């Protein structure tokens, strides 16, 4: 049976979380992210395009790829993608994807790292952290309660589709799961302005680790700081007192995975 494709009325509402959750769908924009999704066998349920896509090589190739993989394609009138995405300017192609099934957090194995986020609310920061984690080979990301929706259009744009390749666990009760991980011997490293600038990287013959990053202005919640087995920081050398959480996450992941 051919699945029912979303109507234009549904597509225009996917910028809102309640409709994404209700319909089980979200949008990914841009030819590069969509091409990667199709080639990695995570295709959209529907590909949307405007006529201007025919004049651009990458987008034209994407349409051919969609046809080869038997992905439904819908042409829209000019300006319709703007109304769907809410942006003033948009790429001429977008994909409609099914929301992934909910995942429960699973502790890391030997040599592995999990990224845990406590109330990271800025969509741009969250999207950048998801993309950064995937760059470093970290696929499991635990999103604590109060963290932005990873399928918010702003998060998806910042991640450039990286969320398609991540194992995202949403609304995680971090205090509970981190306490259990510490008890089983996992290193839980929480960012803390008073933390240690020097910490051991993860190796195949040492305990796995969870890197815990906190809320943009407030940092990691005090209750989670207490749970963590290690407190880590990036040494400041100039007059600025802190880093953007996405930048800090990139630096700490690099140090943690230096082998």
C-alpha cells in the first residue's frame, strides 16, 4: 500500500513542535544533507522542490537520485518553501523525514564516549553540538529535560542534517542515568569553571566516558555537578570569561578523544 503523503496544510505546520510530534514528521533543507541521507539509506518520505532547482547542478542531481531511489517528489510553486520553512530565503529543495523512534540511553562501551546535554536551549548551539559530536565519531547524544527539540528547524539547519546519523535520546532524566553510570565505572566529566584543565583521554583499555555540557548562561545544574566523577574546564588566557557551549564542546571532545 502506498503511504499517504503529507498535505500542504500539514507541511506548513511542521515548524511547530506540537505538529511535528503529532504528524511524526520534520523537515531537512539543502541538497547536501538530502543527498547524504539518500545515499546512507535514510531517505525522506517526500522530496519537495521548486522550479529553480532545475537550474542548479547539485539540486538537479538530487532530483535524479530521488527518482532512482523511488522517493516521492512534489514540485511546489515559487515561494512555497518559504511559507513552509519560515525563512526569508530557502534552498530550492527540502526533504520530509519521519521522526525516529524514541531511544533509551545506553551506557557507552569500552573506548566509547557519550555526549550529554543539560538544558542546552539555543537551537544553533544544539545543532552545532550534534554535528560536532558526529564529526568526532560520537553517535550517542543524551538530551536532558529542558534541552531544545533536536528536530526544530533551526537545530536541523545548524546540524546540516547530522541528526540523521545520531542516536538521539530525548528528555533524559540525567541525574538518574548518570548516577547509574558512575556506579558502573563510567567516567562522567562535567564542565565546571573551577574544573581541572588536564584530564585523561578515552582509550580502548580504560573506562568509557560521558561528557556533560550545561545550560548556556547557567552551566551544568548543581545536582549533576555533584553526581559527576570529574569536573573539567578549558583554561582561560584572555579577558573573556567563558566560551560558547558549542565551541567548548568541540574543544573538550577533541581532548577527550585524542589518541
